[in-house]
């Protein structure tokens, strides 16, 4: 039985005028099973958003898939026609973008923007689409869906807008939702609410979720598996307790140390500020020939500069791409 | 409110500027040896030209309030009745041209925005650049030349001989026929700029994150264009609408003179040459008024099309 979403050896390049193409996603493979929540962690610019856009065939003109395959329910998405892709987007695979303020059309009421997603995929009457939109708005936690239906985006708060965006994504009951840092732009109380909402909707609809997030709390609570991405590659994969409790790859360790968490009030000011990973992520147009993390790595070994490490499967089921664990 | 202040400012400033210009309607009479100095003096006193500036401004304002807009020396009658039919003719010309220009520019610019990098894109870029670079006067003269050579359209005026005797329907047709050439000149003059604006704002809207989001939800491309990109692009275009009226109005003065359209343009030119002060001020005020009207219309349209502006006003 193949996984719901299977990405194999996906490589995406950005070309800008002349010069070497920038490698945004580099031979990346991942699976998302039916009803599974997969968390994707990585710093800004490591290719997470590009990966999500590539899956839906929404890459900007400057980017293109160089090789690899993207299969959804066994169907290769790369060879689908424009019309077939359009039928798939929003109906079977949806996406939630990071900035809810920008994902909604500012000059149109939000209710019709939810209803039109339904209308784009179902041969239903206008009235039935409207009712469906209202019930989706209730589903994402609005107590007065009628009022929200007739509001313009600027009349709603950031959290409310993100709920509307979630309602759009859910409107046609897709099997898979790609979520690009869905809570990043919100304040922490609202984040917690939306995290709970996503969890509730996920189990209620049996959704599969590919969740890109810096929100460790969300990933720890929701994800069945966590993937760590660096410079377009997966460097580590495992259960949330494994990855968060005992990260193996030197990059995962640095990243988890650098992410903010509830500080220890007893510690000194310096101890309470998370330490950054030294150095900069590599220029995607000039990736080093060896491991992309080697220049910043505290544990480098002789082969690290020569060739990229291969993925190693460990006895506890985790995957890691580092010479320390065999390479 | 703002508009009223502006109108007052324009009236004062143009009055003072026109009065500051050397000479007056009677200045040339002094060169004529048959007219005595005393006669000229008496004439100037009769029309109040020997009074100090503030008093003359006050009198002019008073006549403005009565709707006379001052007194024309050359025509020997109040300016108001001279102005109204001219204003009507200018409005007929500019309103027709504005409507036509936008009806052309919006579909063309929208279509252009969806054709990036291609033969159509290159052709439209070249064509509009050429038309933009062409001076208005050359354009107008070129059209005139075309009309003279082919004889397809009348080359000047607003009505044919015997217009008064025609039945109602034929009269409308006659005016419409005379409208073709000046309207074509105005439209050709302004459409290139409008098309470029429309293309830019629609292209802008098509690149917006909510358009990407709409595509990500599988909304059909036509709907993305017409229901998402176009409404979002409307805001800058509506603001431009008021401005386009201003541009057309000033260009229309030129077109009217060259194509002898009996609008404000020829009257204005004639009044300036004769130093017929109050008759100069009439068209200036009328143009200001039209401009203000255009901007007011644009603001109302903006409030109607953009919900964000409606909220600000509440």
C-alpha cells in the first residue's frame, strides 16, 4: 500500500538571470501516510515553502523541478495537466499559507471566498455552497458564522483570518493539508488556540497534515513524525520524542538549542538567551561538495568535506544523514 | 469643502495673474490715431478698469454670484451666456472620449497583463511607447490629414450646414459624425497611458499572495482574474480616473482649437489674444470646476469599490 503522498528525490532549482542555479530542494524524499501528521522543521530559506509549492505545482516562474517524483494516491503530480492540477488543488490537497492577512482578497467578503472554493470543485448550487461555507466557518470555531460570512478581511483579527483560511482549506474535505507555518504570524495565545483547533480538525476529519513550523509546542503535540531540513535536504527524521528529546544530527541539536522555549527564571540573562548556531547557512547557488552543514558543524569528520553523507537508518527506526552515524 | 477652498484659490490667483499681464483690451486702441486719449479713458472708466485691483476682484465676484461671470469687452455681454453652450460642447467631447478611452483601456490592459513575455506583449509595449512619444499636436494634425485625404470624416466644426433644418434623429447623427475625429484624437492621446496603468495594476494584483492562494485552492483561472485580480486592481485605477479627466480636458482645449470644435478651447484662445480678461477667467473656472467634479466622482467610486475606505469613514 503506497503512502498518501510520496516525494522521491525531488530537486528544485531557482534560476536568476545568469549564474549557477540556486538549489532550493535537493534530492528530497518523504512520505505522508493517510491521517498522519508530519512536522517539518528547519530555518528560514532552507526550502520548506518551495517544497510545499512544488507539491501543488505552484512554483514561481523562476523555479522548476529538475528531477524526482511527487505521487499523491499513486498518481504522479508532475505530469498532470493544468486542469487536472486545478481539480486536485483545494479538493484533495489544500494549502494554508503563512500570512493569513495576505491570503484573503482584501476587497471581498470572506464568506464568498470560502464558498467559491466549494463551488470550484462541486457542482452545487450557489445557495448550497453558501450553506457549506457557513458550516465550515462554524467548524473552525466561529460562534456567529453569519456575521463572519459578511465581514471583510480587514474587519477580522489575525486569528480570525487564519480560521477563515483554514475553513477554505478544509471546505472540500481534502485528504492532505500542507500548512506553511500556519501560526507564525500570530500572538502566542492565539497560536495555542489555533494549534488546538488544527489538532481537533485533524483527528475529526482524519486529515493528513504536512506541517511546516518553528512552533516546537505544535510539532510536539500534533506530529507523529518530525523531519529536520537543512539547505534543501532532510538531515534527520524520527518521532517527536526522539527528535526533540535526543536529536542526533549536529544541526538538529543546534537548531533545538537555538529555538526559544520557556526560560529558566533562575538562570542568568545570558543563559536565558538561546545560543545561535555559529556561521551562516550556505549560499544555495554554491553548495559545498560535501555535507552542507560541514562549515558550521562542531563535530566534523574527515569525509565531511569530500562527499555528502547518505541517509542511515538506525535501529530505533530513525533516519539521519551524517557521517557520525555511518553516512 | 476642500474643493470649495481650491475653487476660491484658483479664482483669486488666476484673476490676479491675468490682471498682472501687461496691457488690456483697450490698450491697442491707443495706437489708433483716430481714437482720442479721452475716449479710451472714458471707455476704461465705463468698464471699471481704472479702479484698484481689490475692487475689480470684488465686482467680478459679485457678478460671479449672479451667474454672469463678469463682462466680455469683445462681445459686449456677460460671460456666462457665452460660456454655457461652449462648456456643454466641451463636456460632450471629453465625456465621450473618457468613456471610450476607459472602455478600451480596461479590457486591453487586462488582457495584456495576462500575456507576459510574448509577441503581444512586445507589440503593445512598442505601440504604446510610440503613441506616448508622439506630441499631441502631431497626432491631431495627422488625423486631420487623414480626414482630408480620405474625406471619410468632417475635418472641423460640430455640425454640418443646414443642421438646423434636419429632423431630430439626423441632427444627433450629424453631431456624432463630427465627433469622430476629435474624439479619436483624444482617445489616441490618452489610451496608451491608461492601458499601461491598467496592465501594471492588474499584473500587480495577479502577483499578490491572495491570487496565489486562490490558485492554490483550485479556483479557475478566469475567476482568479475577474473576481480576485480585477477588483483588487480597481482601487488605483479609480484614482487614475479623476486624473485622466484632467488630462483629457487640457488636451481637449488643443484639439478643439485645431479641429475648430466650438468648445471652451477656441473661446479661451480668442479671449487671451484679445486680453478679454473676464472671458479668460470663465474657461479657467469652468475647467477647475470640471476637475473637481472628476475628482469627487473618483472619490465616490472609490468608496463604492473599496470596502477598506468605507470602514475608514465610519
